[in-house]
C-alpha cells in the first residue's frame, strides 16, 4: 500500500553500499534535500569513502556505518531508527558463489531489518538483467516492468550476474510480502555518467576501454543506457512519491555499440577509438524496444546518452591519468565486451 513519506527535514534514511557509483549520487541528492543519511560501508575509515564526507551536508548529516551484506546484526543496527532504506549494495561478478547467495541474503536481510525497524518504505536497486534476458521474447515486443528474465537461460549461459540479480529481486518481493514491507524496485540498464567515487567500475570501463585503445574493435551488440544522476534521482522520486509502487525500468535509449563509438569519436577525436566491428559478417544487431513512461510519470526527465558519455570522461576525477598509468590498470581489468 502506498505510504506518505512526508518532507525530508528531520528524516533519517539508510543507504547500503553508500560508497558505490549509484549510491554515492543517491547520498548526494538526499543530503541536498535535507535528509540525515546512514550509509553502510565495509570500512568507514577507508580513504575511498572520503568523497562521501566531502559532500554538501556530509559533515553534519552523514553517518557511515560499518556493515557487510552478510552481517544481519550490522545491517539491523544501521537501519534502526530510519524512516526509509535504499538498498543499492550488491556483488558485481559472474562468479556464482560470490554473486547469487550474497545478493539473495543481502536482500532478505535488508527487508527483515526494515520490518523490525518499522521502516516506511524500502527502495531496492535491481537491474535490467532481471528483466530482459529472455531468448524467446518477440524482438518486436516492448520491454516493460512486467517482463522477467528466463532463469534457465541465465543459468545455461552462465550469466550469474543476471541470474543473481533476478533471484535477489524475487527474494526481496517475497520477503516484503511476508513481512508487510512497502517495497519499490528500480531496474536500471547500463549506467553511464560522472562518478563521485575515485575508483573504476564495470560501467565506467564500458567507455574507458574505447578511449584508451584497449578495445581494438566494437562488438555487434546493442545496449540500453541511462545516466547515473537520473538513476539516483529516480530512487529518491519513488521513495518520496506516495503513489510509487512496483518496479520501474530506467533507460534513456538503446544503441548499437558502433553508434556509441561514433558518438565518442565526435566528442573526443584525440583518442584512439576503434573503427571496425568485431563481427562484420552478420547484419548489425537491432536495439530492443522498451518503455520508460512509468518513471517519467513521476517527473523524471532523462539526460541524453550523448551527454552521459561526454560527462563520463570530462567530469571524472581521473581523466588526467588516462594516458599514463591508468591505461595499464584498465587493460588488466576483465569485464564483458
């Protein structure tokens, strides 16, 4: 049942995995709106969380709590006294042992802790991976919030990240129903845009591998994109809107990798961007169709993918290192093409 979240002044919310790419922006927006934020991190004293303390309002209204997804008591302590919870923390790996059980347990633990704390609403960051991984879907069908991935397909193709995100979301819905917790879930596509954190993640690598020249060709694949700032704002919008319910697909546009490279080449002609497709024998893959109307109805206006690509590089804390030691680091990372 929809709830009245009320004004942010004097309200306290918890953000799990607060130092992450999406979570950092959520924390920023919440602080700007006047919330007190309890952010869970593995080590509050780790320098990689310094960017959170430097946010406007961080010194006055940010509390970093030591907690791990597998530590229920620590999560419970962080969530206690909160009006709402934003659960963004999740493993990002294709290792089934590190992905599936931790993601599922984390979702259940957060919902259970929220129920004990009588939290008004829980917002969970899921993924497009829980939505569109279905080889039997009609290519002309529109992907929306009613769609779910095919678990057998994810399992058979060893796509443990998508498998884990889906079973974790399902566990969250089941636990929320059992405990009577008001739950809203967001399903973002590949996230781009400027990072607040000083570290590189898989989403940022998607752009940087082209800028550094580590990718000599681009794949014959399509991908949907969304800006990290829009994703963060969407979390806050669904938390604050009494009418918000169910799932929300977050996507600005779907593009072929070749189109992405062409945009980057125009924006950054000084970089060694690839000009050839890895697969030149088969027809160019077509982007899938989707609708993002549900989140637009709550007032979200999407940033263009072109602007996101520009800001991913121009507004990041390590752009000056691209031609020095960072290239070796990026080349050593192992992420999908």
